């Protein structure tokens, strides 16, 4: 009877030890690659303004109201302006482009789907603004002293990706890089070389005479 009890006690202790070991594996780093688990997530938000239109596009009060809305939105690089016009009136597009041009922005006719119907005689101006964040960072959930898989830390990449998401001028470029124009601007590419070549030599003006004697 004494031996049976000892075996039961040993089996119970072994079960507890294995249970603790398996529980510890749950907090181990499990990413064996150099690709960070935490990646930037780009979120788009659509802001809308409905304006009254006519055969000639926008009236002066409506154009001023649109300009005030753009100013209140504090338009910035990366924002996208589009128009949803059921009549597809070219005069309305031209009027909106004229107002947006004062802020250095372009207008697209491919507006995203927004809640509510746009009736004839009304155009919906949509400003799409994107933001980038890295959810779940910082992440110190995994224990580095239990890394049996030789995996990267659970916090690996959080600093770099968070800084990238905060500094990128246009968050959409994280999803798709900027499209090139397909042409090389020669004047811009050779501007630095021309400035260097056209600069006057430093000794062209001769040496300046400095009088070091006091009282003169």
C-alpha cells in the first residue's frame, strides 16, 4: 500500500510539472521569421458635404461655403477629393476643381460609396483621409527567457513600424507605392549639377585686405 501511494503522488507531481511547462509555452515567442507580426493598418475616413448645383455649376454662395469647408477640414497632403454628381455636370466639376485648386488639391469623379442618396440638383463632395496605426504595440506579452523556438520577440518591429506609420506623408503609400509619371524631369535632375558648374570660383573676387593695426 505504501508503494502504491508513492507512485500516485509521483504521478500527480509529474502531471502538475507538465501542466506548468505547457502553460509556460503559451507565452513563448512563436514567430520564427524576421517579418514583424504587428504591421501598420491603414484606415480611411470619408467626410462629405452636399452642395446645391445648377446648370452653371455652383453659385457664388455655394462656392464660398465649399471653400470654407475645405479650410475647416485643414486639407493636407494625402487627402483625396472626389465628387458624386448624379447629373455628371461638367460645369459643377469645373467649379469644384476651381475651389480645390486654391488649396493645391485635385478632384476625382470616382467618389466612394457614402450613406444616403444624392438627388439630382445636388452634388456630394467627399474628402477621404487616411491614417496609419500599428495595433497591439507595444507587445511584451511573450517571455524572452522561454524561447525554445528561436523566434523573434513579440514586440519585434513595433518601434520601426509605429515610427513609419507616424511619419509617412501619405498612409496610402503603405498599401501601394506612389505611381511614377513615367517621364524623367530633366530640368530637376540636372539642377544641382548646373548650380555647381555655374558657381563662381571662390577666389574670383581676389583676396580681401584686413588692417590689423589698431587706431586706423
